[in-house]
């Protein structure tokens, strides 16, 4: 069973219901949630004391930022930075598999752009 | 004349018919890749039969874009990398049509992506090629080609710029030449 849920509401929310993010919510995204998930969201929003729409908006905005960030910017942790720095200091030679791939492509592929 | 051609994704390619077996990758290809190419967000290229005519069946594709890498500090980096973000090339997606698995298409796509990343880096700078693997199996595929996970088990792997050098060159042009650089 699926239950319809609405992520954003019409109209200005400047002096809006409690917990709702500032700014007008103008665009509606209709999506369906599995019943159990919808109930979980309602319960969690109630625990936080915020409107369901605002609860979903906040969670989704955070996730969207993460996804977009991951494709344009990479903030390395200390361990990751050490690993990358190590590779830059001692770049590995191309593996045999990579050289074979290059040879295969050089024989069978040409770049048209 | 070579068998396959790498082309910039265009209306001549059968986007709707492409199935890799991974929905997120197929959906990106169908719905987003062309828009991103037109806006300059990222560049998607496809592998097709050299003699195919439109709508050309797509045997595989890959997407390259720029990414800024930031770390403070860089422990043990050669000569000290700046605190400012440094550029790199990101291989965000690479996929092979499911009915063409096991034919070396993935290898050829990866070799092409590597060559293009190397060209970009020699022209505009960059510390290397970053790749995002869709899952563990894909990460293992990249490992075999020398990419190193940045953390054990990480789905993000890296190959420094120097490691992009070497190997046979993939020819350019409408038909491709028999010239090989070995």
C-alpha cells in the first residue's frame, strides 16, 4: 500500500507554522511513500514538534547538498588527504590491465569529437 | 577503420534504449546527461559501432567533469600542496549496456576516459583522476586498473596525474587511423 504525501505547500510561509523553513514554498513535488515510512516520518516530525513538510524539506535539502557537493567538491578527511598525498608522491605505474585496455582501445576505437 | 567510435552524446544516440542493469546510471543517462553537457556541467561520451546510423545504439558511456579537491593539511604531500582547493578530473559515471558485458567495452571506455583526463590535466592542470564507483564490484573493477581507494573499502578511488601517462594512444578523427603509438 502506498500513501500520498506532499513535500511542499503553496503560498508564502514567512510567518508560517512552527518549524517550517523560511521562504515561500511555491513548487509542489508530489511523491508517494510506503505506508510504514510515511508513518515513521509523521512520528519523527511529531517528536521534533515540526510540520511534516518542514521535516521532509530539511532532511531532503541536506541530502541534496551532499549529493551535489560530492560531484563538484571533495573535502578530504585527514586520512584521505594522507592517502592522496602518498599517491601523488609515489604515483603507481599503469597496471598491465590498464596498458592492455589502452592497447585494445587504440586498435578498435577512435574519438570523433 | 576501427570498429568503434567515441562520440559526444547527442540526439543521434538512442538514449531510451540504453540499459546497464543499474537504474540510477540508466536514469542519469536518459534524463540528465544531455542537459549537463549542454550547460557545461559535465561531458558525457558514448561508445557506438563506427558504422551505426541514428538512432545509434549505445554500447556504453562515461561522464567526466571537473572537481575541486580540498584538504588541510596535506600530510606528507610532495612539496606541500596549497590550502586552496586544487582541480582534478572526476569520472562520475561509466556504464556498459548489459547485452555487451564481457567484451572489453568497459576497458575501452576507461582507457578513453583516462586519455581525455590526461589531456585535460596537461592543458589546464589537475592532480589526477577521481572515480566514483557505483558499488563494491565496480570499485574492484577500477582497482584492477590501478585506481586506489582513498580509504579501505571506499567507493571513491583516485589515480594521480603521473599515472595517467603511458600506454597506447587512442586515435582521433572521423574514421580513426591505423596509426598506433606504442
